[in-house]
């Protein structure tokens, strides 16, 4: 992150993704089950620059781990403040940054039954989605590796594998 700040970058993009895995045997599979996706998998956080180049990937966590929990565990907010960077994130990170005067993480507006979005809030969500598109492309490049479709291992080995694939993906994409 400090390298991005030195190069004149002001914003990073953050996102979480579930890498689907095959079901493990025994009790080890229960924590890897994501109720949101109704799949077994491992949860990863990734940071990209404005162009969608993957900069950092977190350690693997069980699939049931929420994005906010993973970000708090990795102290993302403190690292962003130390580097002087801001972050664009999806609604999964809503509530992570409660500093109203100097927010570091920008998320969209959330609608529910009692609160409909105003046209200004809808436009702000659209602009944020356009700005966040490169992080989705970065994750798509990473998930293209065929070995991830047959993953059936513990989170420690999956972390090492994904970080190696991160390096290979950056070499492949930045040719």
C-alpha cells in the first residue's frame, strides 16, 4: 500500500471472494460452508490498485467468515490510514469504518423495505460500481486458474497456493 501511495495513488479497491472448494470430510467441512453462496469454500480478501492489478491477498479463512470480520482481523483500516489511502468497497464492508468526519472506506447506500433509495443515492451507487469494476476483473483473472476448481485442502496450504497464483497472475496479466 505504501508503494501505491508513493506512486501517487489515492485509492485502492477491496473485495472479498469465496473460492469454491470440494467438501472436506468430518467436522472440518462445517465451517467452510457459506450460507450466502450455499457452497463450501474459502474466503479471501484482495486489494487492487485503480487499474485492477492485484496487490495483496489475505490469508484463507473459512467460507462462513464475513468480509468485515476478515478485514478487522487483518487490520485493513489501520494499514490504509497509515498509508494515507482510501478504499472503495461493496456493501459487504458497510459498518467497518465508522469515522464520519474522515472515512477511509467508501461503500454504497443500502436500501430496505422502509428506506427506498433517492435518485442521488442510486446515482452514487452506480458511480461506485463503475469505480469498483476493476477489482472484479482482478479476481476473475485469479479465479481462472483451473487448480482452484479442484481445491480440497486446509486454509494454510490454500493461502500459499493462492499467493503463488497471485504472482503468476500478475506476470500473465502485465505482459
